[in-house]
């Protein structure tokens, strides 16, 4: 017997969110480092990743950060930039905005998801979607 409805989570269930996150951070670091000769893109990328892991590894920070991802990302990038002696909020916002733009451009369904959703719709199963990510 088929279900009447199925509710899916979006990020890392239907969309390969994490797989493209790394690429988006790297592209954003490349773009920003290209505007500033005192920062190397690979070093900035590694520093942001190091701080991201530290930030999201703590339950309290993870809970607070998931409420406002943009703010959490600004904190992470700001900490990375301070490691280079920069305390430039505008540059941090630019890196975070570029990250979001690149991520939106790169993100894709996991393999076979689109086909599976189409098959479920063809069977007239109602589908719902939830996410705590970007709308």
C-alpha cells in the first residue's frame, strides 16, 4: 500500500548541500583574496574551514547559528580575517555573500532524486518539503 503523502527534508536529503559548500567557500576565498594581496586564497579557505568545524562542533553555537546562518557565517569569517590582522566587517560580509551566491549556483539534487520525485507525483502521492535552509 502506498502512502498518501511524504514529507522530505531539503538539505542533504534531496539536495547535495554539503558537497557544494566546500566549493562555494573556496571560490569565495579565491575572489576575495584576489582583491587583497596580503591574503592567499588557499590559506583563507583552510582557516575558514578550521573555524567552521570548531564553531559547528559546539551544541550551543550550532543551535544559535542555525537560527541565523548569515550571522553565524559572518562570525566565522570575521574570526578567520582577524587571524590575518583584518577586522573588516565589509570584507567579511562580501565573502559570506559570495559564498551564498556560489553555493546557490552549484547546488544540485542527489543522483536520481528528480526522477524519484517525478515517479511519486505520477502515483499521485502528495509531497511536502521542509527545510531550515534558505528559502
